[in-house]
């Protein structure tokens, strides 16, 4: 039985927390869905990752801050961004309704036999 | 300068060939955009890959045949499918207008410094 699904399944605007789900993982990379409903990174928090991440927004809207960039980046449906390792970034704002649906590919970890 | 773009950029229904573009690559995995405008796999041709592929349709519609499955699988926007290595498959049909936009993650290859 092949694993399958829909990236918009179960997306609701009334969740209190961001929802993270692993859609696929194999050694070398993990594909994750993130549903944001208005959340932002905590004040003063910056992601500083040891791996490259590629993100695309499929619904909703998000504003990202990148360390060293004066302006925020706005991501609307279809917009993608590559975040090389140690490019510090934070989520300043996300649209709650409709929820903001992201796909992220993380070049890290991954198991040979996903659950 | 971070690499960025939009997965729907330059999508047109009048292209004669499928269009493949590498959006991100790092050792271990490659993220690719595919735009299909009515193409299907050649008659009798089956993909038989040495690596796992994860695909999602973001626009349009596609019908896939999986070896050993009686029914075709229809993928509509948001539908994703994991294709483990050596699961033979072929594209039976794609919607041309609007074009069918896929993202594919291939767990293979990848360069440290993408062009």
C-alpha cells in the first residue's frame, strides 16, 4: 500500500498551535507539512539550523525575517525560499484564515522505514 | 542572496513538452518542479527508479498507473503520493489547461552548490 494523502486535509483555522506532520522521510531528507494559524516565532527567537531547508507556502500567507535583510519577505501561495544552513530566520506573521499551509524539505535525518 | 521563486511562475498551457526545473538540490535529495500540459508517459513505458520519489500535484490534474494496481490513481491539487524505489509507475494522463504543476522530491544525487 503506497502512502498518500492531501496536503490540505484537516486544515482548520481554529487550531491554537502550529501543526507539524511528517509526510515522507528517507535518509538524507524529510518532507514536512506545517499549518500555521496566526502563529509567529517567539519574540527574540531565531531559527539557526545545521541543515538546509526549502519551504513553499501553498495557502495563506506568511512574513519571514532573515538575519541581515532590512525588509521582511512575504510568501504567498506558490512562493518558495531556500534557507541554507545557519541562515538565521524567524516567522514574523502568518495568516490564520485561511490557514497558512507550508511544505518544508529538511536535508537532515530521515528514516529508511517511515511509520 | 537567497534563492527564491514561485512554483506557478511561467506556467503556460501551450507548451509542447513537459518542463522540468530543479528548484533545490543538496546531497541526498533534489526538489523538482514539473509542468505537464497534457503529456503522458510513452506507450508501454514504466518508470522504474532506484530511488524513492514523493510527488504532490499543486494545480491541474493527473492520472497515474501503478504496477499491480487495478485502478488508476487520480491526483488533484494537494494530493501527494510516495513512490518507493522500484515501484513501477507511469503517467496515463495530465490536464493541459490549466496546466498540471507537480512538485517532486527525489532522494538521489544533489549537489552541494546549486547553480
